[in-house]
């Protein structure tokens, strides 16, 4: 009797945990700066530095990201493509970084998209936030050495 109750309690906890996990993040698998209403804080980033300096800093940032691989970069179009692998199941997300001039600023926009699944448990948003943190460090580092 006690064993049966224990199994029911454990099963209920597992189901409840799954429901909490599934509702903790929006059911999307693509996040793009400035266009994903589920993540209003994820916006394009502006820098006062030259486009070429920010592009180089973005390349260095991709190189410093754990589990990220550079796929291709095109300085003439300001585009960088990378793959980001998740830590546990090694799922691959495709990341596209665009570095563009806008007036006297340089604007960086990012799109991160999961290759599989309907929901990403917030991974694409984490990819973009982590990239911007590293990009900020690389831009600051480059300006100190300029």
C-alpha cells in the first residue's frame, strides 16, 4: 500500500515538473533581436565604433563562445554564421549575426534558430544574450588596445 502511494506521488511530481518546464518558456524555436515579442529585452545592439571594428569583435566573440563553431563570415555583407550546440543533448542552433552601419553607429542584430523541435526551452534567447555579453567584452577590449 505504502509502495503504491509512493509510486503515485513520484509519478505526479514528474508530471507536475514536466508541466512547469513546458510552461516556463514560450513554445518557439526562433528568436531574433527586435522581432520576437516573447523576449522584448532582446534588441539589436548599437556601438559607436566603426563597422569593421565591431565585425572583428563579433568574430572574436563567436570564437570565445563555448560550444559555438564558426560556419562562414562575409565582411563585405557584414554577416557571420555560426552553430551553437546545447550542453546536454548537443542540439544544434543556427546563429546569424549581422553587423551594419546606421548613421554614426554600428548596429548588431542576431537570429538564433533551433534545427529540431517546436520549443527550445529558452536556449535561443540564451544564445543571443550570451553572445551580446561576449561581444561587449570584445568591443571594450578592442577599444582599450586601439
